[in-house]
C-alpha cells in the first residue's frame, strides 16, 4: 500500500459526512461473467469429449482377414451354429474354426469369389491359420464354460452372440485401443445402455441371468427370519447367495463362478 | 473474454463436472484394469484343443516315458507317463524342463557354416543342399586319397538305429573310428565280458533288493535311470531296505542313507576287496552260487585273503577295520543284497579292478541274475540289417587301428576310449583325424585336459556337429547340421540305463520341427546317397522313417501305440548261456585277462607338495553334465552354496580352509596340474579334510545367458587317468592347490 493511498484514505476519513469512494477491485462473481462462462465452457467441452470424442478415438476399426458370409454357410450345413462351432470330446468348446475345418470343403476354391480365392491362396495353400478377430473375447480374468450354458442351461447361441448367423458380411471389428477387446463387450453405446441381450457382455450382464437363476432357486425352503436377512443380502449383493451352488463346474458361488 | 486465475479454475471445475457426468472416467478405469491384465509378463495359457502325445525322453540315458500336453500346436507341459515300466509316471527336473530346450534360444535354426575363425561364433546360414554338398566334397576327397580311416565320429548313441546308421556309414566308407562317449557302461560291459563272458549291459533289480551297498553311486544324483532310482529309493525307505553309501563326501544319497562311510577317495575298490576278504574268511558267501557257478575262486580267494586284510584296508581307505567286518557281515547276511558302483552319475568309466571287485561281491552273495541282484541284460538285437559290402578302400580303411586304440594289443578289451583321442591326434602329423563328426555329444566340454584337447582340436581340419543346440562343440565346429530335437523326431531308444529288462523306448515327434533342421538319420542317408556306391548301396532306405519301418516291421505299430516295448517276462540267465566264459562259469579271475582285476585303485595325477589337496568332482541331479546343458528352470534350482551369480563354490572342510586362511565365501584360486580357476569357498563339514569338492555341469561358455559364463568347468581342471589293465579312463579326481587371492 503506497503512502499516498493511506494518505488519501486518511484524508477521506477526516472529511465529515462524506463516504470515501471506494475503488472496488474486480470480483469475478457475476461482475464480468467470466467465471460462469468458463465453467460452462469447461463443462460442455468435457461433456463433448466424454460422450463423443472419447468413444470416437477409443476404438480403432479393423477388418476381418476374410469377409466371411455366415448366412451362405449356415444354409449349407445341417446343424446350424454347431456344425462349425462345436463341443470337442473332452467338453471344451472349439470356438472359431481352425483351418483344418475350413479345408474340409475349401481345399480348393469352390467359386470365383475374391474373398474365397484370397482365403485359399493366402491361407489354405500356405497352411497359415486365419487370424480371426473374435468379437466375444473376454479379458483373461474371466472363466466361461460353453458346456455349462449351452448343454446344461440349454441357452441359444443368439442370446449372447446375436444373430450373426444371418449376416452376409463380416462386421467391422472395433478394437478398444487400451484393452484390445472388441467394442461389443462394453457395448456400442458408450453409456452401456442396451436393447438386446447380446448388445453388451460385461460382468453385470452375465450377473443378470445368474442373479435371476439364483433367486429363483434360493428362496425355496427358507425359514422367514432366514429369508428376511437373506433378502437383504440378495438385494445388496445380487447373485451372491443361492439355494444351490450357482456353478456346477466350479462348485463355488459368487465371484468364483466366473473368476477362478 | 480474459482468462484469469479464477476463470481458469472455474474452467477446470466445469471440466471436472462434465467429465464426471460423462462415461469417460468409468470406462477408462475399467479399460485400464483390463489393460493391466494384458501386460506381457502376465502368463496366460493359450486357448485351443488339448491333446496329449506320449514319447520317450532322451535328455539322459534313463529312457523315461513322458507325456506331453499340447494346446493347439504348442507343447505346454511334460509329465511322466503313468504306468510306464521305467519311471511309472515320475519325471525328473531335467525332463520336466525339456520345453525350454525345444523353444529356447540355444537352438541351431538351420545348417550353419563357420564364418570367421573357430570359436568366434560367427556363422553363415546355408541351405541343406549346400551343407550336405560341402560334407560330401570333403569325404569324397578323403576317400580318393585312401584316407577314409581318418574320418571319425564321436557319438553319444550307439545301440539304436541312428547310432548304428552312423557306425554303418563309417564302416562302408572305410573307417573304424566310431567312438562312443565314455561312461560307466564301458566298465560294466567289460566286467560282464570278463567275468561272465557275455556281451550285455548291467541291469539292476533295484526294486527287489533289501540291502544296497553303493560304492559312490549317485543314486539320488542321477545314476542309472534317475527317476527309476528315485522311486526305488523311496520304496526302500518304505520297505526297510538298508542303504550304505560309501563315498568321501556327504552327497544327497549319503545324507539319506542308513549309513555313510566316508572312504578315502579312489579307494572304494580296496574296500570292496576288504569286504570280500571278510566274507571269504568267515565263509559268509552263498555256497550254492559259488560252488556251482563260479570259477577261479580259490586263486582269487588266496589273493584276497593275503592282501586285503581289514588292517590293510583300514590303512588305505581310512575305514575302521571293525566297521569293515560288521559291514561285510550285514551285507552277506541280508536277504537280497546288491552292490553298485560307478561314481556319481557314472559319467567317467572307472577302473576295471574296482568294478570287478564290486561285481565279485555280488557273486559272493549269489545275486548274479537273481531277484534283487545284478542281471546281464542282452543288448538290443532288433537291428538286423544286411551286411555291408565293402570295397577295397573300405576294407583297407577298416584294417587300420582305431584312433583311440581300442581293440589293439594294449587295450584289447576296450571298445571305446574317447579320452585317448586328443593325445593321439595331438601327437601325429598329419593328424590321424582329418574329418570329425559329433553326434549327440559335447566332447569339447566333457573331455578333460583342455590344453591337450585344444591342441588336438586345432589339428582336425574339418569338424561337423549334428547338435540341435549351440553347445561348446558346435560353437567350435566348422559346420553344424542341426538334428531335430528329441521332441521333434522319431527315434528308438535302445535301453534304459541300469534297467534290468530288455527295453526299447520310442521317441515320437510331439511338434513339427520348429526350425530348418533335419533328422540325423536322414542326413546320413542323404550323404550316403551322394557318395554313391558302395556307400549308397549299404543304405537301401528312402528316408529315416522308412529305415525305422523296415527295422521294426510289424512291431513298429505296437511300439507307436504303447511308446515302449519291454520283455516283461525276461528272466536273466535263461534262454541263452548265462556264462559264456571259457569255463562256462562266473570267473572271479578272468581267464581272458588274469591281471584285469588286480589293480583296484588308481592314483590321482599331480605331486605333493605343489598340490597338497585332492580335487574331487561331484555330480548333482540339478546339474546336467553331459551332452545337454541345464535349461533355465533347472539352473535356477542350484543353491547359492554351489553357484551364486557367476561364481562357483567349491566345498572345503573348515579345518582345511582354516589352515589355508580361507573363510566362508572367500575367493580363492584353485589350481591343478591341468589348469586353474577362480572360485569361492563353501565350508562344508560333509567333505573329508584335505579334499576339495567341485560340482560338475557348470563352466559353460556356450548355450544362453542362463548358463554361459556361470561357474567353472570341472573337466577343465582334470585330466584322464588310464586304468592300467583296461585302458579306461578311471580319473576320480586330481591333486590340487587352493590359495587365497
């Protein structure tokens, strides 16, 4: 504070009846509008980044090595999906077919279709496995048993995998740059909102079915007081209690149904 | 609009608010969690179809049956095959680590021709056609100049099709120099020949014995068929069988035995004769056997009774005479006693006197060809190829004496004497060996006397290694023709070491060859073809598998299915003359060689006082010391008291160390007449004072970073010591000096 200021104030105070004119420094609040303005700028920008820019850049687009026509092939086989995606003798699931399976028919090109020709020349003749990009691949921490769901629970392929059998072209594989997994896992919708059961396959989506199944069997034969407390647990931790172990294979409940 | 500090802050707060209301933080957190699971060092098993392939392990002569689990095309785990006659589902640490050898960086990926000087490890990849043409050129030239006998082959395998193909190649080419790598097999074969007149391997019915007298045999160190021995050892513990271990050092075997007799090194044979003395003196021997089946007992008995009294033996071995007497009594008094010899893993042949003394003990207790005893197991006889037709060059070549002198006057009973080769090659000009093949062996590492070895090596103009791995021999060769590794090829395994029944294992390819390698059998066939008749004529097979098919005929199908063939109802001594000696009986003193058994002990090289201590090598199940070097899994199990970082520890008794002024862990210079090395000292009360114990299997310079440069090669500090009677290498140690640095 300069002495001249002091002096001015002092002078001002000595004047009777007169209020000194105060030079109020700029207070941002409303006075210049810049604070709410920048708040809004930041707010809207970050919303845009979070909802639009982020999903845009998070995923890279990849094409399947061969543009595979499911509908065409399903027509030609007898057992639908299971003709090529089947259970092995030891109960494990074969997953995406290997070259050996395709070669059963495609030892030589059956048509002139450029994709088939590409398949035969670049893969069959060189005995190179096709590096298919698997939409349904889960992270390594997940244990999933096809046998439990298809053979035991008699679920339909479409429930989790969608109507891929009807497709005539291979979809673009949108790969999450951070995880390496397909966009199909989190779901196309960045908010995680889904319409069909196959739109999303995160843990909560698996848990939906498991919680239902658990609750259906759980409350059978429970005493009222037990039921009262168990219901609380069921609401807080859905799927964690069940009348029978919810995994036949692992004989464990809760987390250990899917995480070993 | 000017942005001042507060505006900037409100911008940030707005940004934060918006971010929270967007999916970004939640999705990002979830994604990062999954990202961390993808880090490359987190092991994740591959997906794919699971299959199992049964094969036979070939990493040591044990002959274990193994089952390899595969996921898709990749082998992921090796385990012992349950119910297998040799290893019954068990597996050793080396066998378990086979996949590291299969997929590891020491694999030779293609034929390599040396670029630069020998040992510089600079190579040029060439095609198989070029590589084979190179060899053919050299061999054809030698043959033309009537020097076919200067081709030699050092082979780790001899009884199976591959070893026999190589031997056949040399024969029809015109060279007698097929030299098998040394081991106790040499001594046991000679012992059975001299004392029983049979051409057989020694088999031991270890599962049925109740008293094991082991003269330094590393039962838990890798002797014989290691897994079989481990299992038998466990059974002994359960059945109450007694184990007496005779060796100067407290090995694992000694530590687990019922009685450990620390004998002066090299005097095990003397102790055996001392025990024989007591047994004979007190008539504790099995009369039924000795009276009906033995020959020459009286002469031998006189010799033993006069020379090897317990007092004499005590002076030599350091074993108290009352102990000797008590031991003889309990050994002879046991139900089914069995004496074993072959120090450690049996990598060094040993003195014939020692082997005959121990075998005589077995004869005295009547366990020859009996339950729980030593059985003469006839060699594999399934190879019945037509005789080779030799031309004049070949015949002339075959008349030449072998480079190693085996079969010549001085070494009449020996069949292979590899240790003599460096000496013979170094001495002559021009070199007695002009071309050298090395198959399933690593002699540049395993042969002792490094100075002489290098001198001889440098004199051989053309050296070809068939090794699958860049080992020391390959590194110092001129051309490498890499064989498929055992998990990539078909091959018959003609025996399991020490197994008491005729046994054939079949090694099958578990995976496709991972590199541009070729089966050694196929290489031999192609070389033969290129050389033309008469060599070509001796090999009427299209390829190795064709040869295998023809050799086994219908039996191959069964062999493929079960993985092995055992003559389950083999009864030793039946169906063929048990004793093919001139007398038709077991000969305590061999008529063929009266002197053979006389020298029971061999002295170490070196003189006092320059070398006041004695260095003894010791073997360990954790240190592969032959053709194969330790894979990373195995070397990691070697304790810090043996190897720490790159430093090798030698075992010294605290008293000895104190006298020199060395304490635990101190660096020292270990010198022998053959070389010297820097080591560190580990004080160990389990080794006799005056001795220095050095582990074998370390000191590699080739292989990968997990093995190369670690420790010291015990072979480099030793030299061969020829047993006078047989010519076999009987070096069990060497005089040494340990000094402070």
